[in-house]
C-alpha cells in the first residue's frame, strides 16, 4: 500500500477516469476514496499474493470482518481504523472501508467525538433471536418427548424460514425412525405436515405471496396445484391441524399443528410422523388431540 497526495490523486483520477481499479504490471490496485483525514490511498487487490483473495471455500473479506468483530468484542472503548488494521493484519485504508461498510449495515456505529467504532445495536437483535431460538428448543424438548412416548411416533419442531420450514429439533419415535432428513433441513411450505401447518397459520396475503412465486410444487405423489394448496389450508384452519398422507416418504403419514405465543403470533409448528395405523378413522382423532395438546403446552411455557 502507498499513499498519494491530493495532487497526485487528482492526476491519477484524470488518467483512470471513473475506474476504481488500476492495472499496474501484472497486478491490480484499488483507488480508494479519500478517508476521513482527506488522504487518498491505493491498495493491492489482485495478484499472486493478494490479501483479499479467497482461500479455498473461505472468503477473505468475510474473514476480515469476523476478525474485526471479534476484536470489538474485547474492546469496550471501541477501535480506530488503525486499531482495526492491526486486528486484521492489513492496511488502514482496507480497515476503514471495512468499518464503513459494517457501519452502513448497522453492525457498527461510529462515535462522532472520538472516531472510534463500536458494535452496533443490531447485535442485540441477533443475540435475542439466537436466545429465543435456543429457549424454544429447550422449552419444547420435554413436551416433545412426552408426545413421542404417548403417540409412539417421531416428533419434530419447525420454524418458518422464508416460504418454508426449517426443522430445529426432532425426537425419534420408539416404533420406527421415519425421516430421511435431519435437524437443520429445510422443506418448502407445501411439503410435510409441519410446513403446511405453518402455511395455514399465515394470513391470506402471505399465502398468496407464496403462491405467486410460481414454479412447480412437487411431492412424491406428484405436482400440487395452487387450488389444492388453498384447499389444504382451508381444511387445516377449520380443524386445527394439517395432514400429510405419505407425500414425502412412502408409508409414512404426518400431522402438524401451528404453535402461537400468548399474543397469537406464529412461533413454530410441531408435528408427529408414523405408520398408517396411527391415522385410521378410529385413531386419527387421538393423534390430532395429542399434538394439539402439545402445541398448547408449548404456548403455555413460552416467555
């Protein structure tokens, strides 16, 4: 990295017009905007030893951002751009651009009096979201284990993620392990009882947004039309639970119920999955009743 005066910066700007990256031999250099001290800088961005090249599957700029955030956790008084440059073993210009980008994203804030950067309040939101997610699994676990013992089926807990369900917890059933997917897997909202339960709990405007995405919605039994999805939602809302009749795994049925908090907001969905004898005319009401009771228990223990 080398610094250039305002006059040389102006001359170089005329030469490069509006380009922000300048070729120099076999390497490229980035012309950075002037920093808060009015100093223009050039930084090495592409070449055999480029500090911003990714290493395998790792992305260098993300690694640098993580290092800065880690350093800020240990610096209650904040960091200057020079401090941040030392933390990421880079030049001050690169550190300044990184800090500015993180500030614009709401992850940092800059103290106007000292010029130091500190972690932004958005991290409080992230922390609360993580805490709430972990609390949900901890609170639901004993209820799910009891439900599995009562119904002798696999029990799953899923939260909404976009227009799909992310499975965050599962208790294998005592009779058979019925799922070919694992905790952390994602299913679209038309696939699976928990996903359909989440979809049925959304307002009509959100349902129509999902359907407006278009594309082919396929299960093991074939393509599901928009009208079929609307019909499934209407039935689920009327009876309080969604039913998946072996649409994902041959011979395995599942039943899901949305879980709401005390104010009525959608939190997650709980579902059971098992063999067909749990879903006969003389047994399905017992299965549905047990899952709905578990959903109410989770609601009762939510903070």
